[in-house]
């Protein structure tokens, strides 16, 4: 489907289906290597440390700190044109990997503690981070 009027919907693969099942439950599920315990996000076939394909899915805390952020003034997809400008953040999750999401709040600060949650929208859900404790 390449419909510019509709927001893009996820197309889960066999490998990413557990992640998307978690999204439906409001959980950020993350692969963890069954050999060396290294967490990884986004879902992928091999561990970047030991190259094992063994995996265990765990639910992440959705807690982390702001690594970087930017303001999008041009939509990455035409269906988001009415939402610009919006802020995108890169988060160092407490589990180790980084995640990208939308931002809800005043200007983010590098190192600021955050909590993420999923917000349902047409065609899927967005991972949205906000300052922790607010
Ligand atoms: Zn490993």
C-alpha cells in the first residue's frame, strides 16, 4: 500500500511480530540475546555482540534519557503534513539500546529522564516520550 492520504501502517514480519504484539498491549518489547544477554532494538536476526540468532523477548521499562532531538518541519510522509512541526527524540533506554519516538512537552534537554508510552493513531501507534514524573 502506498496511499499518500493515509498514515503508514506497520507491516510486521515473523521476526518483528512479538514487538508489534507488545505495541498492541502498550508494551515496548525488546529482543534479548539468549546466549550473551545483550538487548537489541529494533528487532533483527542476529546479536551484534556474539552473532547468535537465539532470542528471548522481554518487556522494556520505557524509561530512559534524551540522547538527541530534532524538530521536523517537513513531514516524512504526506499524511503527517497537518502535524508539522513536531519534535522527534532519540532516547537511550535504561536497558541499553536507543529508540526513536515523538516528543510530548517543552523543549527536550539532553540527558533528561523520560518515560515512553504508545499513542494510538490512524493505522497504528506512535511511541511518544515525555519528561518523567510529569
Ligand atoms: Zn549475543
